[in-house]
C-alpha cells in the first residue's frame, strides 16, 4: 500500500472494512495518517524487525571534487525516532505541522567511507532562510548511518538545502590523516511536492515484526556506512564478541604502522546483520598478563580508509595468553529509528584471550 492511498482514503475508512483493517494494521488513523505506525509488542533488547519498512526518496547528490567528498540529500515522510543522551533515550514524536523527514549523508568519494561529522541544514526559499538546525546522527535499518530530522515547510515548491559540516573530530590515519580538517558547505536544490512523499512505498513485515533481525539497507546510489568484513580487516583478529547486541571485532597489528610506532589494538563495533558503523561511543581497554595489568587506557575513535570508523590505541606487544577486556564507557550517542531503539544500551565488557 502506498501512503498516498491511505491518506486519500480519508472519510471512506469507516465505510470499507477491508481498507479499515489494512489501515489499522499499518497504524494509520484518519486524523493522523503518518504520525504513529505501530510498534511490535514485546520488543527485545536487541535489533529487531520493525512493523513497517518505509521507502526513502533521493533529492540529489553533490560531489565536491576539491575535498574529495560527496553529499546526499534524501527525504521520507515525517516519523518518530529516539534521541540518546548517555544511556537514556527520548522519543521524538511527529508534530502536526511536520512536512517531511530530511536526511543527509557525507562520504569520501574514492573509498566510499561515510564520514562521522556534525551536519547542519538550512532550507532556503528564493534566497531567504525558512528553517535551520543541526541534524541528528541517526541509525536506520533502511538508511544505515546518516543524519536527519523532521522539518516543517510552509508550502510546496522549490527550495535549496544548504548543508554545512565541521571538521571530522575523530583521529584520522592513513590517506585520511591530513584530510577533512576544514569546514565544508554545499547546496542542493530540491522540489517539495507532497505527492512525492505520499508515493513512497510502505512494506509491512507481518509475523517477522518484533523478531530479532534486520532488513537490508535500501540505498543503491550511496554507501550505508558499513564496516569492513572481518576478513578484510588488517592485522590479526584476536576476537569477535557481542555486547548489547553490537558485534565487536578486535584486531591486533603487531608492528609499527600508520597507527604509530608501537603495536596497535583496533576495535571495530558494528550492528549485527548489516555491519553498520557505530560511531560516537566511548571505549577503553585493559590487557592483563599473568595477573598483572600491562595496558589500561581509553581507545580513540579513529577514521581510517581501510578500517573505517573504529576505536584504537597503541599497546605493547601482546603475548599468547594475554586477556584483553574492552569496556563500553558510553553507548553510541546516536538517534535511532524503529528496530534499533532497544539495542546498544546495556553493554557489558567484552573479554577475549590472545
């Protein structure tokens, strides 16, 4: 069913039992056609299949050759999400005047590495500012890692989105070391037409709804922010374990490298099923050998063209039998769409033995 069809049904909802049942299943009501799709009952404290999967529309992409990056501006219907502060989440509901959900992403054009940066979006009409705000870093099953928020626009018509980003705050290594140090800005023109929003497809997952699992990201023209496969990570994989339903792959590079003069411990957290990056965490690690602690420090969020976004630190040479413990000091400070809002909170330490 297309959302346009649900909305246009209007007053005929009560008259048609079949249509009413469909709308009820999808969570629509005459007075609020898109405000609150259903949430599965008994959601697990883990990644789960949402009740409804929605299509995303693309407004445009803009490459900035001088910086070697590409911006994208996407849209969908307004929908709820959850913001995260520390270990607490806050549900954001759709307001009656919200027009659409605007989303943005930024990536290194060559490596397709999605960049964790602060993105603000200003919407202009005929050169005049209509609205402006910082976008939330977000995690979505269909969109992967991106930035977004619900926006209210006064009318249909032509607009310009001005996207502004600051420098990448994570440590940068390899070919990224001297890049992404400056603020960047670009503009993407778009037409806001409610018909385009109403035409976005909705898919109901039926009995799968609420079960552990995730749908595949739906973007075909842009990267979703996936982390590398375990087999593609450099160094020796000394362990992979789950905490809070996130997967942590721990790699060890024994010799001096682009990461420093000492051996390097790298931790690559990712979502289960789709390997989506989990930036904006705080991690620390401890190495214990024969009952004595030989390393105990924070791990620095690092952006690398091979590892992608990960957390690492230089350590002395690890030995067989060493115990490596990774502690999550703060979970991912990212807003969540349906299917992710119950995961990645209660994250006990991970322990692996070399």
